[in-house]
C-alpha cells in the first residue's frame, strides 16, 4: 500500500507532498487544479513498468501531439528535473527521477535514461536497488549481486473516463479463467441488472447474455454506465492492488453510484486494495459520505487547490468529511 508521495516538476505540479494515504483516497478540487497529475504520478510510481508514461499519454489522447513530451514537465520546461518519491508499505521506498544534465528531445530518449531506484528494508537492513530494463530489481546482498522479481502486490491500474477497451479485455481474460473471480464478477453484474446471466468472449468480442434474449450482446452496444462499472470491477478482480480512477462519476447514473461505492468499500476491506479516486460530483460525495458511515475502513479526502500557481492540498479524515458534507461546506473547489 502506498503511504505517501512527493512530486516535483511533473505536469502542473511544481512541488507537492501528500502523506498518510488511506485504503480509499478521494481527490477533489476545481478544474485544472492538478488532480489528474497527482493520479498519474501515483500510477507511475506504483506501476513498475518503464512504459507507464506511454500509457498515460494514451489515456490523455496525447500520443500524436507535437508537445506531448514537453507537456510532461512543469512549465513545459524539459530542464526541470521530474522527481516522484514515495513509500510503498513500510519496507520499500521508491524514487523516480530524470536527469537535467541530459538534453531530452523525445519521449523514447527520456524513458531510456529514467532512473527508478529503491531502498528495500530486509530484516532491519536497508539495501539500495534499481530497476533494470527487464523489470528486475538488481541489488547487492551479502556482497553478491542479486536479481529479484518486483512484488506483484504493487501493481496499479489507471482508469480514466474514456476507458481503454484493450485493458478491459486483458482484465476480463484473467478473470474468466478463474472460477471464483468469474462468480464474483457475475454477482456484481447481477447487482447492476438482474437479467444479466453471464459475460463471455465470442471470438474477440466481449459479450453479455440476458435472460430474455436468445443472442449475447456486444458490450460496445450497451450504455456507458455499464461499460464504466464493468471496467472498474474488472480491474479490481484481475489482481491489481492499487486502483486509480479519474472522474469516477462520468457515465455512472446516480442510481448505480451507491452500488459501485458499496462494492469499492467492500472490496477494499476484503482484498486490501487501495483506491485513488478523483471527482467533481457533489452527488458522488454525498452518497459516498452516507455509505462510509457504516464502513470500518481508513478513508481520506484531499482537496487540491491552486494558490499563486502553486498546487496545495487540504487533508480530511473520515469524520471531517462527514462534518463538512453534513454542514454543506464546499470541498470541491
């Protein structure tokens, strides 16, 4: 579980430190306050993959823009050294940085020389390690060079309002070969619509069968609400331990929001999955507040705001969230 993060010179953020992350972390704030930049930095830190920035650019539909590379840097200045540091659990500290002594001219060049380093605590002794191009941790242990697989417990999934169909297909493929995961997914889908009987692949197409239809339905012909609901639950059930959801309310009807929030709370409790969620929706926050009253789980809300071109955050715990919403105080600006 990610404990904290410090971000420097990444996109809209000159510098910000966020501490005491909970099981479920909600981010609010005005448009362009930096919420998405924070979520991306969390994803980059926790998704141990040198191609993560490529995924972020695809999510932002930025892959064909001339300024897609310089847009990664604060103030579009590639001389600014991007740094993202964080503590993952209590025994792993991760540091990601670029090197401003090198001239960057392309995304590929930057990804090839990015540094991903770790301090790993083993039995009270701290060891330095770095991630190589094969996604292996290289470290010196008792004067010997050791190569380790990075723990899969730290995998992260980033879900934006325009969900990636290939990501959904990959997650579903993992779920449908596991009987327990498939049963659980079908349970959640029946909560969405009791007429749903099953979900399957027909060829390469994700399809859903209904009680009252003789033929399965391609999910692309179904509503955005179902698509979003399925995408979130599939990411959770496929094994990712950190789920990042940007603008969770997009495409979700208010009548479905309570079920989705209940599932997120229950799954986080049962499977120890950490959530990072941004929202602009007052309706989402009110429903969320009602549902967390009975939940025995650690929850935080971070209100992100821009003051004099510097991104700041106000942190609220569960009781403070409830008080703010009960008293109708605005926590979205």
